């Protein structure tokens, strides 16, 4: 399962602005609603907040992967965001988060949801890729960095 099957350039937030976790979640919700016709901003905001109450999705190393299953969506959707300044996101390592990949899935999805979540997690453990994303200058560059990293993970020459 390729992450790029579920991420479009129009669903990337850059530069991500916000000085708190709540502000950033709101911005993610706005973008997710605009990228997914069947979801409202408030639905997405609430489902992300509910998931964060279970425990932070900041995995350390400047990365967070908020994720949830939600009613009213037909397919998996990935929203990516890159912050130049970093945002506090309750990461276990205490560091700011710079790169966020939000994964939303239909409620009935389990296996595909977990596969894409695992794929995102593997991609975002690549410290070189994270550094490149933080230094990126455009949405197109961010998309290209993810594409190259994903191709590398599949053994495809770029």
C-alpha cells in the first residue's frame, strides 16, 4: 500500500502555522474537510481530539501521526503538514513536532488502515527525509520528497 495513493498535493499544508496542538489540529481538520467532501471540519476536529485524549500521536523525532477511523468517509485519506517553527504536540521526547501526517479511514476499514498507518510510520522514521521535509520550500517539493522516499522503500529507482 502506497501512501501516495491517499495523499494529494492539494491535501498538504505548508507552511503549517499554529503555536499549539489545538490550533494545529484545527488546521488539519479544515484541510481534511476540504479534501474529503463527506466530512465536516468539526467532525474531523472532534475525531482527532478524541484520539489524542487516548494518548499523543507524536512519535518523537519531530513527527506526529494523528489517525482515526471516522463515519462518512469512503476511502483512506492522508493529510500532510510541515511546520517550519515546530509545534508542541505532547511528544514523549519533549521535542517540537515539525512533520504531521494525518490518516483518516472509514470506520469499517481495519487491515488497510493499519497497513497505511504502518507505512507512514516507517517512512517517517527516516531522519534524512524528515530533515528534507523541514527544509522544503514548496508543497510540490514536499510531495516529491515523500515520493522519492516511498519509491526507495519499494526499491524503485527515482
